[in-house]
């Protein structure tokens, strides 16, 4: 079935070929978008996906740096703080 509709984005007249797809009694609805708007949406989607991937990579790198710094702190810095250094000569209350 062929119908004429307007693109919901730019209101350009487009030819829509309707294909009825039913799965378990549920029919799918198709948004009416012209080719130019579809290309623009695809480019926007791709750029947002790239930005998302970049953010995830940056977060993973910063998390790794934080974990390394925390590990360094608890495995070497803190144990050094709690080491007790007793001088070799400590005779306050002893009789020599």
C-alpha cells in the first residue's frame, strides 16, 4: 500500500510504502521521515554514539588511575606510617 505523508521533521511530502508487520497481534508503527532528515538523524546519532564511547573510555582511564593511586596509598604509604621506629638507645628509666 502506498500513501503520501509529510515528514514529521521538515514537513516535506514523502511517499510512504506501508508494510504491515504483525507479531503476536502487535503491528509496528513507522515514523515518517524524508531522506534528508533521516541522514541528518543518522549523523547526529553517530556523533552522539562517538561522544558516548569517548566518555566511557575517558572514565575507564581515570578510574584505573584512581585505583592505582589508592592501591599505592594503602599498600606502601600507610604501612610506612604505622612502622614504629624505636631508637637503639632508649634508657629513660633504666639504671646503667
